C-alpha cells in the first residue's frame, strides 16, 4: 500500500479543464490496453478541435495584445477565415462538446474530476480525454478510488470522483506526463505575466 502511494506521488499533478467523456465498463473490457489516438479528428470533429485551439489562443492573446495589438488583429482575421472554412466543410457530429468540459486534477497515475452523479468506489470506467497541448485523445481505463460530495460548493457537478488508471501503456503515460508538464509551464508563465 505504501508503495502504491509513493508511485502515485511520483507524478506531477496539474489542475486543468479538459474534454472528458466517461462510461461505466465491466472487468472484461478493462483487460484491454488503453490507447491513444494521435489524430484528434478521428475521435472528435473539426469544430471541437478548433474550439480547443481557440481556448489555447485565448490564453496568450491578452499578452500579445499588450505587446502588439496589430499582430493580434491580423491573427483574429486568420482565425475567422479558418472558422469559415471549417463550417463550409460541414464536419460530422461532435464526439466532444462544451458540456463535456470538466475541471480535473490530472496526473500520469490518475485523474480527479467533478461529476453530476456519484460513482461507487471500485466502479470501472472508460475515460476519453482530449489533451489540448497535443490535440490527442487518450482512451484510458480507470477504477474509482474515491467519491466525495461537494454539493455545497458546486450544485451543477456535486461530486468529485478520483480514479486511478488501469492497464495503461507507457506511450499514453508519457503523453500524459508531457501534457501535465506543458500545462504547468503555461500556468507559471501566466502567473509571472500578471
């Protein structure tokens, strides 16, 4: 048990807002390896991918506006062109939507997220996580380790679910580690810029 705790603490953890889809699965499904789709468009629509990029761009636009407002204006025009092209392509229905955004505490060992319903400890989940830093979708299996009621603080998502990944391959874990480190660096830059 102490070794498991140490293993979990080996990884950095970051608070993030990501697209997260989850569903309850049975034990037979969990015996399969988790997998990652490096092509985000095979897992979600073009408009969802563009929305993720827009969120990342919004994080740096305020700094760019202070330094060079004309460059920011030019980039907004290019962004509008891209959005027009995307709408003309009429992509298939989205797998991820704004409703799927969750506040999470993310690491390479597990994830904690807010949820609308309680999930019993031991419940097995299939998680689909859209990582904004690399526009990859990781499909991971996880076991609920804790379910905490936070309804006094958050009526919309009254439960915090803590889940530990199961049977994750090293490629997916490395991708998560890179995402967490990149997110931490971005948060430090944002903090220092203010």
